[in-house]
C-alpha cells in the first residue's frame, strides 16, 4: 500500500504523528538514519542521527507543549541526486497555556525533505528547515523541554 502512494504523503503522515505524540508512527516514517538541519532555527550544525535518536530528541521537547500543529502546503516532489525530495512551506504552531511571555510560538518556513524507498514504502532521509520568520514567545522551546522532562504527556488522541 505505502509503496504506491505519493511520496509527499510520508511527510504529512509524520507531522500528524508528531502532533499526536504517536512515536511509533513517527518512527515508521523515518529512514534508519536522518540528516537534520535546523540550524536556521536553533543554530549549531546539521547532523545525521539514527532515527531512534531523533525520535528520542523530539520526545524530549514536543510533549512539553500543550499542543502543536504543523501545517504544510502541497508538497512538490522533485528528483535530486536520483531520489525524490519533497519541498513545501510549513507553519509550526506550539502552545503552552498561561506561559509567561505568551502562550504561542510559531515558526514559518520551508521544508526540504529527501526520501528513500524502503521495503514498506517511502521514508524520510532528511529534514532541512529554512526559516522565513518566527513570531510569538521564542522562550517556549526551553519551557517545553523542561516540562517534557518533568511531566511527559501521553499520546494525544486523534479526533
């Protein structure tokens, strides 16, 4: 089934799973190693991580928000170095009710997501975020990391 779907679908599936805190579903969307580049957002260096390590990293941040919502535009699939690459706009909203400095942090940008074919379908081999701008409370990631470490949330029910 997955092998016949539009390659861009795997990105939508992963982002919905991220927002639901459905870590097994997130992991199924990822190749065994994922090159991530969030340098325009957080600084540092681009890196290649085992998928399980990337999921653990996200587990140390995202459950600390009361809610997240990642919205993407239509994914354009192009071939780059003989593999498909999804390019799409993204808006990521992150919310902590009652947070000092404001409850919402939003990131607006563009994703570049190379894919690889696996026996079960397409998988995400990389994620690069090009940031257009941020708005709201940019201190929320630190607060969410603290909250995720002390009181992690369970998966959010779909509805």
